[in-house]
């Protein structure tokens, strides 16, 4: 039982850290607009370019796509951490009256 507790605990920690790293990566992800691109909404499939907090022009749609990819990667280890935490709880408290 001791080995199972250690493995489940380690799984919670690793999954939580991995999820956190992926979410930080998503928060800082951005795709710069093509050189010389102006701000604004284009027509006919042109990218939507906006200025970020630093003043750089970024491609909003491509940035959104990149952030979505990293958020999706973060969701799986987050769910795994929650499930492993529930297993850990059950292993410790299921035998109590």
C-alpha cells in the first residue's frame, strides 16, 4: 500500500506541474504579425492584427490558435491530477468508519 501511495502522490505532483507549465506557456504564447502589417481587421481572409500590451502588432487569430493548443495540452494533466488526488483521498479515507 505504501508504494501505491507514493506513486499516486507523485502522479498528482507531476501532472499538476505539467499542467501549470502548459498554462503558463499558453498565457505567454503569441504570434507576431507579418513584418509591416498594420493593425486592424482585414477582408477576404486577411489576419486580424492587434497591438498587445507591449505595443507589438500580433496576429490575433494565429495567437488564439496557439493559445488554444497549449490550453488543451494543459487540460489533460489537470484532469489526471484531479483524478489521482481523488484516488489518493480514497486510499487514505475509505477504510475509516
